[in-house]
C-alpha cells in the first residue's frame, strides 16, 4: 500500500500546484428537467433530472456563447475537470479563454440520480474493455489504426496509477439508448432555455449523439456543435458488432426530417457505400440517392455549424467519415476535423484526457471561433 499512497500524495500535490494556475472562477450547480413519479408504494420520487455545473470566470465572460459539455457512456462530467494524471482538463482551458461553461451528468447517471427501479437496467465497462478500446488499444490491435496510439499517460492498463485513477471515475450507464436519449433531450432542452445565450454543444462518444437531439428540440438555442467521435456510424454498429442501431440515422430517438419520417425503417431508404477493410475504412450506410424516395433533410439542423473531430488511433477513425457524409447529405453544414490531417498524432478515443489535450482544445477553439465569424459576417 505504501508505494500507492506515496504516488497518490505526489499526484495530489502536483494537481493542487497546477490547479493554482487556473483562471479564477466561480462554481455553482443546479438541476433541470424531470418529474415526480409514483415509487410503487403510493409515495413519490423525482426522476430524469439533469445535474448541471456552471463555471464562470471571475474576471468576466469574454465569449458571447456558453459551452455545454456532454460526456460519453460510463462517464460523468468529471471527464472535463482534470485529467487522470492530475493536470488541468478542458474545463480549465476553455474558461481561461473566457467562456462560461456548463458541465452535465447525463440523466440517470452520476449526480443525476438513477431511479431505483432502473438499477438492473444498467451496466458498467470492465477494466479490460477500457484498456482495449480507450487507454491501451495499441496492445490489442482490434482495428488497424490502434497501433498508432501513443498519447495516453502511463501504460493504460490495470495497475497503472493513471489508469486506475481514470477507471475509478467510470460509472454504470443505462442499457437503453432510447431511454437515455429521450430523457436527455427533455432535460437538456430545459437547460438550453435557461442559458443567457445560444450555446455551443460539445459532446463525446455516446454523448456525441445528444447535440443532434438538443438542437432538434431547440434549434434557436444552439449556436454550433462540436462532436468528438460521436456515437455512430449511421444505422448500425461496426468494429465490435454489426447489429442494427440508430434507426433515425444518427440517433435511436426521433429526429425531425423533411419530408417527415413516420416509420424510419420504411422512410429512410438506405444504400451501402463500400469502405476499404484493409485500409481500416468501414462500409457506410447513407440515404439512397437512386430510389424513388427523396433524400430527407434534418430540418432543424440546417443552420447549425457542426464539426466532427476524429483522432488518429481510435476505432472512430474507421467510420467517422461516414457520420460526416450522412450529416452533409441531410443538409447539415458539417465538416470533419481529422486530427492527423492537421498534424496531431497518436490520440485515442479519450483524446481530451491525453497528454496533448491542450493542443486538441486549441484546434477545437479555433473551429468554434471560425464558425462564430461565419455566422456574424
């Protein structure tokens, strides 16, 4: 126990020292959404609420549009606060840039309490799954790009102090994507209604599907979307399984299309675009252009600039191109920020926790700024 304790003390000391360099800010929290439900005994509990943490620079907000950070599966809002090695995370970077931040815990997750009746409807990542997919994919080579992973601090496996610090922060998540998305959309829309200005939504992985839903519900309250390796690709899983998923293309919950979609299995006519398996490029399902059915457009996302960010060594490197193509085909002003294309190498799926996270944050900040200029010009 002594070596672990010494490491913990030294890590804590380093983190506190670095935390002293953060831009002074105030912090408060609140909840949005949800409702009372009968607990089965005639008494009532509140459920489906969204925990929101607000961070505001003491010197004043210099950016017009706040940022809303949405974590991925098995995670909470702590993802954004500091990294597993104790150094400042993306929250520190962005409020130093003058943004007001809103960091959430998704409904039924973390500090957004789980309804007791749903306890058996959740699951957790094992340490081995985290190693294979996130922190040490170069050891397992489950997809071709995995060998390029170099940016996770430490070995990325169980027993490494940085890995253990990260893994201890993971939490159970709802098994039902539809339930997660519908409750998040309802509570998230109420959050957007509460903010002082339209927000930039930054979503990661499973949480990367939430910006489409929030923007669909409140298009006038969303300024831009940054999707960090969002859940995908359209209509099915790839890499680890090939089961159908995301009946509405990007989501399991309904999205507003024009012409309207009543039955997604019937109305969203699909065609397969071949990839290149040997090069690590997955096949892609888009809306069919050769059928009598029109290509449907995502009606409420037409004016919301969107950036999909993909790292070099993640499993998303095999298919995020397809998500971007789908967005563009549906009329969304989307662009693809592939990190190796701009000289940023070695990152995996948890890019914002890795050694070069500030370099990535700077690129994302440039993208946000560029879109602000376009929208105001």
